[in-house]
């Protein structure tokens, strides 16, 4: 019984960490990253498809993303989708491909990104602590019903606290690395 509670808590914490890492990977740092384009969908023959399914994406330079469509007639639709995504990039069409120069971030903008990063980090820590609370509540309920001994409940509580501390430390490490990356000029 305690294994199931532990595994459930661990699963919830892993999902919170993965969601946070996905969110952080999309944050602009002044360097080219294909993650910036993850949410862009392009209209292609009446359907909206992810950009990476209609074009080849590459990073030829540290401050440039290159989008090379598989069909040249889709270039205007890709440009429109990038502009509509409002990610702060201005597409440059050269007829065969679209170049996306990554503008340098101002000091003020960098600090805004760091604030946003720390806010997302705190939200993720709260989600992890919520998972801990739910698991501990289930353990206490089972203990009151007589389905779990007090010793097992305390042991599980200790394991879940250690798990929580590990996941919070992982989030703190992601925040520290991304903050360093954002503030690096």
C-alpha cells in the first residue's frame, strides 16, 4: 500500500518537474534555440501542423534560426504563423528559406525573464509540495482506518519528504542554470 502511495507521489512530482523544464526551455535567452518554435502551428492544406512537420529547422549560428520549408509555396504561411505566435522574432524571407535573427536582450528584459523564471519555479515547487501533502493525507487516512501501521506511516512520510526535497533541489538547479544562461551577455 505504501509503495503505491509513494509511486503516485513520485509520478505527480515528475510530471511537475517535466512541465517546468518544458516551460523553461521555451524561454528566450538571447541565443538561438529551436524550442522557441515548439508551439508554432502552420496552416498547410487546410490543417494546422507543427512547424517542424512542414520544414527543416536548424541553428546555423548562435543568434540565428533557419527554417527551410519542404515546399516553397508554404513560406508565406510560415512567416504569418511566426509573426502571429508573437514570440518577438521577425522572419526574414530569402525566397528559399526563412531566417529568424535572435535579437539581443536588454538588461531590463533579462531581469524580467529572471523574475518570470523564478515565479514559474515557485509554482512548480508548490505543485510538488501539493503532491507531498496529498500523499501524506492518504497515509494518515489509511493509518486512522487501521490499514497501515503507525511505523509504516512514519517511514512513508520520511521517504516522501526526502523525495520532495530531491525534486525541489532539481527545480532549484534548473532555475539556477537558466538564470545564469539568461544573465550571460
